[in-house]
C-alpha cells in the first residue's frame, strides 16, 4: 500500500487506529489525540466527566475528522481505480473507515438511546441503518464483510459493526451519565467499568469475546453510598445486542434487560423466590406459579444482586450451582431451568473477613471474582480534586431543583457545607450522604449529620482499653460507635455485635450526646 499512503499519512492513520480501540476514560486517549494533531491539539481537562456536553464531539475529535475524512476519500478513489492494500495496511484502512462511520452516525445512535420514544430501539426499525449501509458499501464495496471488496478476506459484517457502534455509544452514555465526578478516582472507576464491558483489549473483544462476556461474573466492592448499583446498571445496560438487517431491529430492548434485586431488604424465602421462582403451594402465600429473575432475564440481559454477602448459606449453595452449571430449580420443583444472562453482584462487606468467619463461602467468592470493580469513597475523590465537591453538588442540584435553580442551590449548599462541616468532613455516607445533605439544605437550609467518629477512633479505643480507663458501658458505647461508623446501619451493627437493634441505637444516641 506504499502507493496509497505517504509516510506522514501512515503515521497519522496508525494513531487514529489506536485511538479507535483505546479506553476513552484513560489518559492514553488524550495522548493519542495529542499525537494525531500535533500543534493543532486543544488542551482540556485531564478527566472526561459529566460536566461536558455529551451531544457534542470533543474539539480534538473534530480536528482528527477534518484530516481523516479527505484522506479516506483519496484512498477510496485510488482503491476504486484498482489499487489494493494488503496486510497491515488493509487493516489500517478498515480501522479508519470504522472510525469515520462511527462518528458520522453518533447523533443517530444517541437518539436511539435517549431520544423520543418513537425513535428508541424498542419502538420499531432503525431506518438510519440504510444510510449506514450505503456509506459502508461506498468504502468497502458490496461484499458481506469489511474489506471483502478489497481483498476477498473475511472481515466484519456491516450489521455486526452497526451493533458494535450501538454498544460503544450506549456504554459511553451510561458510564458517563451514571459514574460522575471529576477526580482521578472517579475517572479510574469509569475506565474500570469500560474494561468490564469491553475488556482491556477491545480488538480481542471485537474478534471473539463480544458474545461471551455473560460468562464473566462482575463483583462490585466498595463502601455504602458510593454508587455500586449505578456501576452495575451501566454494565448491565451496555451488553452487546445483535442487529437484524432484515427487520432493521435489535434483538432486544437494552432498557428492559437489567433486573436489580436488593437482598438485604428480603427474607431468605423471598430471596429464593425472587431469584429462582416458585411453584404454587411451595410455601405459605405462593398462590400461583411464578418465574424468578434468573428465569425472566433474557440471554442478553443481566441480574444484579445487591448486598450479596447477606445471602444465607443454603441460598449460597444454590447460587454457586447457577454459576457453575447455569442450572437452577424453582422452589417446589425438580425441573432444571437455565440462566442465560450475566450476573452482577455487589457488597460493602469485607468478604475476606466474612469468609474467615464462615459466613460467606470461599467457592462462591471464587466464582464471583472474575471481574472485580472497587468504587472509591467520597473522601478519596475530594482529597484528589478541589473541584470534585462543587461539581458533585451541582450535578445533584440539577436533579433535585432543575436547571433553572441548580446554580443557586449549588452556591447555597456549598456555602453551608464550608461554613458548618468544613473541608475535613469525612462524608461517612459517601455520595448518598452528600445528596441528602443538598436535599436538607434545599428544604431546611441546614443538615445535621450523625457526628462522625474520628479516623483514629479504633486506635484511641484500643489504647483506652489497654489502659483500663473505660467503664464497661463506655466501652460498649464507643465500640458501637466505631462499628456504626463503618456500617451506617443500626441493624447491621446489632448483627455484628450480637446486640438488640434498640440497644445499639440507644448507645449511638448517648455517644452523639457526648455521654
């Protein structure tokens, strides 16, 4: 292909090829844009966050397209006149065309995700596929696969590329929309979620893994209030969905393929029923047959089990069987049924400690941990970036008060937090607590948090215990406060300490009153 590309064009094409397969939330994207554009590169924020306008391209992407599009036209014309690229250069040409086609149809894909109901994927065919196909054939000929018109090789079918583009746009939208924050911990979390969907090697994903990722269970760890369900939702709503070019429809509606179950809110019997389903008469109140989430979930969907560590031992055994064989039975039945979807689980518990205590099965953990994501605490985000707090408040204010009042509420909440809580407030309830703080300021112009336990409270308690300076009641109060600071739950604190919930609540209240 030496006659098709100059050395400068080949260097540019190589960078664009890498850019098309990189993780957009990692620094490598910025470095590749800089390398592609040289002096024309427009510096920007190091973190790609929700403060940006999702509907518009980044200026650097626009700059790359301004050089890429005429280059592709020249290559296409030379190929039409008989030139034939081969080897790596043929793959380079394919990557450039895919980059061009994806950005050309970005607005159409975005409308299919967030546009009016009549334009979403579950409401009929997507006629813009015809325009996409015409552009595809313009660059690749009328062969079934990418590059087939160039060399007769077996590349990627246009409907497969169309499905990939929709998945990429959908994944970016959900990660960008759900995983907010301008700190590097938030940026690393977005990058990890992207890898959970596409792996770290997107070329391999495109070649062989796109229809196998349901086999990899995702385990999300992190403190309470750090957005574990939002991470799970972003992953569950971004699975690969095949596209049928004859009907011009996707195989399923992505928005209806995510099922969330909060285990901590249900009794063991109800957990079993929700997960596996039941037969009529299987237990008191089972008045008719019912399919559980594992059965209802389509092959392209995902089931999310929040607070997985709350499941008792008997259900853990049944869930282990699902992960090993994908088989399960409804309560009251002996017939095996098959779970076809993806399983996502989350917990704020220390699973290593739970396994040591015998409350969580090791074999279940090792079936869950093929893909582990850790959500950062809010204090880690605030420690990393001074802009993180005002931007998180602004995002919350927009949801609570609407765009007209968002800036005023942001200033009010930020001023109150700075004056009353100070810069070192640890936000033990994380982003969830921050949201409730903004809500309290909006309603009452004040927020009264539970008095946080000092960061070195465990060490202080240990020293007081060793010196014999505490009464038994003081020891219990302070220990209850220490555990409550970790769990943020009277019920969970009571469970861990073997106490009545009312006793724990009374001890915490006495501690907060200074007793």
